[in-house]
């Protein structure tokens, strides 16, 4: 609650009071004044703290829910939506990015198996026909919230036993001397299939980000093909441009 004590409504401003409050809360979230999944004070508490009407408090929360910064949980309250900002200029693993931002990264394994590369995988990874590969399918979580569904294919030469991988794929590859040094990523918007919606806790047809990544070793050889289906309400990509 201390994060809002400095909020002073500007009654002379043309900006509506609920927008002023929404902007102040948004600034606090960006500054780390609230932790991901932390509960926001209730509408009633906001009214008493700030001497504002219930309508103002509710409209401010509605604005931030529409922006994806807050999440209402039925019967529980309103919480800070966890967000993962992935810089496009840096190649790093999911676990590494979450740790840098203070999240607890995790995986829920759906598949860890071996097989033979399919035609599209042969092309992406520059493999010969019938090359054995490891297949990984998992849910990527931040503080136990599902952020993405991830499908990875790794040549078996770099991953002989897929069940030996723990939460960090890049940690495993680095330990084997096969850490990627660069990657090509293609990002597009898709609608969640019924299976993806069920796994990610979304409505079928909800917007997701589909990221296809091919990662390369120092030698230039491809080492990883990953398809990630990310929740667009939790996941953001950030790119810096210079002129």
C-alpha cells in the first residue's frame, strides 16, 4: 500500500481521475513497487486510502486489466500480472531471463523422447535423413504461472538422453560444450488451438505469439529448433532501434 501513498489527484487536470490513478499504478508496477502475482489493494481499500469513489477505483483497475497489467481472479482479488520482457538483441534461455527479473523459473514436462528428424526439422537443422533427434515438449512457468508452451528438437549428438535435461535447456547444452552463440527467430501472431488453450489456461482462439528459433554453435552448425507458443498477455518482446 505504501506504493500509492504519494498519489495526489490533480483536480485541475483535464485527465480523468481514474486515468491518473491507473497511470500511477502502472508506473509503480514498472518501477517494481509491486511483485508479480502480488495482490493489489481492494477497491474499497483504495477508496479509503485515496479518498476517491468506488467508481473511480473500479475504472482505474479496468483500464489496467485491459492493458494486461492486472489480472482479476474470481473470488480472490486483483493481482499484478507477471510479464516477461524478452530483449531481441540478446540470446539467452527462458530460465536465465526469468532469473534476471526475479521470477522463479520452472518447467512442467509433457514429453522427453528420442526419434528421427522429420522433413521440416531436417531442413531447419541441416541434418541428413534418418538422423536421430531428442524431442522436448514442456510448459514454461514463471512463479508457477504458465507463460509458454515449448517444443524443442535437438540432434541426439548434442543430447543423447533427453531425460537428463532439467529446467534449463541452455544450461544442459552449456555443460556439454554445445551452448548456442547466435539464433534466428521468427515471430508471428497465432490463435490458440484447443490443446494449446487447455495447456496455457486460455480460451480457444485466444491470441498467442508463435516464436520459431533456430540456434547455432560457434562453428555455425544448427543445434536447436524450438517452437514456442507464448501467452501474449504475459510475454513481450523489446527491440531497441538506432539511427
